[in-house]
């Protein structure tokens, strides 16, 4: 395992299974809490660790039978794919205890990590995508039809809050310059902390792929660069999930369900949900011939079952993942993705030979069109799936290709609600102008003019003076949602006020009737939020319901003009990372992020940093990664994620990419192994090793400046290493220092490893050959030492105390060594207290070239008395 300067893991193994195990290990090291939370969600066990607030999710997960579906899909994998997925789960289990010890959330909740089962990666993938489809949207459609009439659904004919905002584009090869194709883009999803995508490089004799992985899932399903070929996806906005209304009868422990031919038995069992700080709850799990019952309509009393391709076919499409890694051409990628099931994605793929394909991957069932709009009667045979799926094939691309969740020829027949065309049009225009990818990623011009048009057409005569001036500012504004734009902030404030006035309008008042569905689906069924999400469609169609928009436009202008100045958009559009909030350490970091990060962009921009107008301007959804895959030279590729590779708040790589992400910058995709920092491996020459009970295997490996300079630079320049005295050193200077140390026979530097993971730096020296020897009377047998435990890693409790004696035993292995000498900075109170506990005797304070130091000694006799060797 190597890491680059951003902590991104670069993994090499001799076989694909060994590589999967390493991918699992490094993910558990970096993201232990995230992994366990996602596994608990898949198994419906989140409330057991978090408390009653998570009961709603656990009930849904149990009813939807997520874990059972994951196991079914795993059992149908080929032996080779099962072995590969199992190896990943084994790697997670290898590293999860140590990873959890460094993650503060486990201690905060009193939780302990469990064991991953072979199908856990499939469960995690299901969790990330079960609400990514269209079935919650159908609950909202049903509510609109029931309260306003079926025709009113057109007012909300826009993608739901869970599914869009993503962009991807492909530039064809340029024969004139010899440039191969380029693929770039930015998936937009919930801004979870840590992030939903994990930068990783996976290499073995069969392939070498850099890409964005899902923590908990092997391979790189969505975004990857394999050297000769690269691929990227966006949500195809396809409709592949259906809801069925079910009529049930209970007969003791049996449940009967109405079917076309009468009443028939349904599967039923009861599960118990453990609740931290609360009573155990039971949940009835029912499955009809359509699918698992996930909710019921509180108005009609009917149950609602969910039918998905994964549950029907017993496959998620994981058979595609290994062939995807092994792909060498665009056709190889297309062939691999023929086996994909869900979610249904639009895919752009290109290879260095110049081939560019656009295709749809996933299964969309053929059935009655009504199934696409709302829950349908399960007992009516008209609404059965017909047994086949929509056919798709790769489309060769000649010019620039853009996918932005929009309605295109290749996806139009597969879905109902698509994103407006603004983003796709804007990206094409920017590409035609030759705009570079980073500027495309961060373009903040609003594509839609519907709301601006209302202001343009408004008669300013009846407005008050302040409201008229506000209107004039907004009509003269350039339409860019830039973070520093006061006009953008004023527009957002007016839009939010307009949404609230729309929500209160009598013709939309019926929407506020009590909903019939589980509160879990509130993001899709809350009237104010849905009006805010579809505000342009609502204002355009309000007249069809008998309402007038102009008085609401005026009222919103007057409201904003009479209030406090809204300020710049970036101070309203605050970063709102989603996390469970169980750890004060994480919460403190989130507060600091929010205070330091001013965001531009908006839902209708290419930079689709979404908020919910009328509810909050906070940004809860946005680009969860950006990438530029260069097929001429992979080393010229770039990527970024919103936070960092680590989920530990004390890690230097927890949020080190955030400032660059917010500024629209990208970081290199490092590809040269010599430029990376290699972690210790089993075959590295180990100078010393010792098992520390309760912690694992401690090793000392001689520092290799070429392999370790970048890692050491990250440690010695961290704020927590201020007393090491190298805070302003560059990587090259660190390399120079340790190359010099390596050349000496009197000084030695070692990397401290704990079960294969680097945790610190240890140095020994002969005092007579060091500046300290000029400041005290050196005795024969004196040996000096320095210790730096990795400042970016929270050590397991008690590790510091355990490491000191181990290092002393290493030094005292040499019978000529009689006394250990240390000279920490006098201001380093933590080190002084530790040395005192370990039996060091303090002598004089001395002036070293770079510090005032406390001289201290530990004799062999004192150490052996305190640490006797067992008989």
C-alpha cells in the first residue's frame, strides 16, 4: 500500500482477491465508522447504536428486506465474484478493530464494531441506492392527485429531491493535435461526511485502475480510469421501481393478500429491533407476489409493496465489477455493463484509440404506463411486469457528448421526471467556447429564466420604493449565483419568500392535508419543500388551478425589501454536511468547515449545489466528486472530493481537500509509484518486532527516504508536531534530512508500524556525535532517542504508554547501551509527563540550537526494575 500527499491509497497485489482484501483493509482503516453505519443501515440495526431517532429507517430496512436481498444476490454470483467480494469483506474485518479504535464515534455511542458477512458489501450498495430511484416520487404524485387532481401533477413534473444534479461529458479525440478523448464530470448527491466516494487506485498484474469507489464496495463501479479506457456515469432518471397497493387480511399468524384469482398466502414474519436507550420494537415483515410491503396508506388502509429488478432477478449487477476493472477498450466496458441491474445509469466511456460510447446500464421493466406515475392495484393483472426489460445498446459519439439527468433520445422512453435541460445546454455552450473542465464544473450562471421573467414582466408601479429598487437590482443582475454576489443573495431571499407565499395560496392549500405515508419519506412528500423544489413549474401552472402569481411576486418583493439585507449568497448558502452528530469532535470540525466555506452555485447551475427554497438556503447536496479523465496521459488527469480520504476528525486528510473543492480546484491523479509513500509491508526488512498485548504487532523498519519522505512530511509539518521543529519543511527538504540521517553510522531513523500500519517515527543516535553531546558529560553506553507518534492519527487509548517500553527494550538489546538520553522541548508538557511516568530522571535544562530542552535519563537498571522479564 502506498499513499500520495493527499492520503489517497494506491494498492498493489499479486491477485485480484488479494487486492480486494487490501481495498477492504484500507477502507476500514480510513472509514471505520462510515462502514459500520452503512452495514447497520443495511441490516436495520442503526437504532441499536444511535437510538430511537433511527427507528424509522430500521423499520423500512427490515420491511424492504435489504439484507435478505443482498444475501440472495450474493448467493447468485459466480464463484469467482463471490470469492472476490468475500475477500473485500475479510479485509474489512482485518482492519475494523484498529480503525474503530481511532474513530471517536464508537466511544461516543458506546458501540463496538461487528463482523462483516460476505454479502455485506451488497447490502451497503443497496442502502445507497434504494431511495435513489423513483418510488418515493410516486408517493408525492399520488398525494398531489388526491388533493389537487391528477392534472396538477404536471406542476411538479421535475426530478425528485434524491436523484439529479450530476454532469458528465466526453470530448472526442482531436486528430489534429493527437489528443485522445477526455471524460469529465461531477456526480451530485447528498453531501455526506465522510464522503460517499473514496479515491483509490487498484493495481495488480491484470489491471491498474484509479477511480472513485463506494466505501464498503469492492472495485470502482461508477468512475474509473484504467489507462487505456475510462468511464463515468450519471443517473439516467429511469423509472425501474414500482409501488403496488395491496389489500391484506390477517388470519392469526397468517397474512392473505388479494390477487387476480382471489386471496392467497403472503410471506410473513416478525423481527425485533433493539433500540439504544429505548424499548425493543417489533416489526411485521410481509412480502406479496409483487414484493416486500414497505409502507401503508393511512387514508385507504392499503399496504404498499415495492417491486425492484434486484429483488425480482436476485442480482444487483456485481458480476460487472471485475470485468469493468479488466476493461481495455470502450467495447469492453459496454460488454461488462450488460450485466448491470440497478440503479440505472447513463454511461460515457472512451478509450485511447478514440472510441467514445454513450449507453444506458441497468434494467427497466416493461409494464403499463400507469405504473410509472403512482401506486397501482396489485391484484389487477394489467399492472404486472411483462417479464422483459427495455433494450439498450451503445451509441457511438462523434462530437461532444453531455449527460446531465436531462431527457435525451436514449433515455426518454425509460423515465417520467427528468432534470430541466438548462445544465446540459450550458455545458455544451461552454465546451463549444473551449472552456476548461474546472471552469465548467464551477459555472454558476442559472440556466432557467422563468423566475427572472416574472420580475421582468411585473409592473413596478404599485411597488413601494424599496421593493421597486429590489426589483430593479434583480432584473439587472447577471444571473450568476456566485458566492460573493449580493444580488444572488437577494434573489435567493426573494425566491424563498415567493415559495412560502405559494405554499400558503388557497389553491395549493389542499396539499397541506395530512399525508398518508411514513415520515421517512418526508423529503419527497413535504408540500413546502416540494413547492420549493419545483417552484418554476408551480408558478408556470398556477393559473390552471385558478391562482394568480403576480400578487405573490409583489408580496415576496415587499417582504424582502422591508427586512434586513440578505447579504452575499455564500453567507446564506452554507455548507451543510450530513452526519449523525454523535461525536463532538466531528461536530466541531463541521462547524469550522461551515464558517470557513462560502459556496456558490444553485440547483439550476452546472455547479448544482442544492438547497430547498422556502425551507433553507443551506447546501445539503452538491458535487460529491469532480474528475477529469485524460486518455492521452493518465498522469494529466485530475480529481477532487469535498472533504478528504479519512473519516477521522483528527486525521490531516479528514478535510484537506475542502478548500480546493470549494474554490473549484482539482488535485493530480498520481500515477508514478516512486512518487508515493509506501506503507510497511510484510516483506519489508523489519529491524525489530514485538507483540504489544491489546494493541497488536509493533515493528521498526528503517526509514527509506525515497519511499517514506511524503508520509514523514505529512507528520512533521502537522500542527501537532510543532516540537519536532520541521514545520516549514518541504517534502524535498524532509527527503534531504532523512537521506543524510541514512548516510550516518551514528544516527538511525525507523518507521514504527502497528499491524502493518505506520503510526510513528523513532530515531536513535550516539550523543557524542550529536549537538546534545556538547551540552552534558556523555557517559560510555549512552544512547539518545526521539519519538513522534503520527499527529494525524488518534492512537488507541494507552498506546503511547505501551510504545515507550517497547522502544526501550529495542535499545537495551545492545548490551553496551547503559542509559537512554532524551532532550524534549521544555514547553512540551505532555512529553515531560510521559517521561516522568516511564522512570526518566530529569537533569539540567540545556540550550539546543533550535530549542530550550530538558535533559533526562533512563538507566538500564531502572528500566529493568520497572519492567522485569517474566520468569
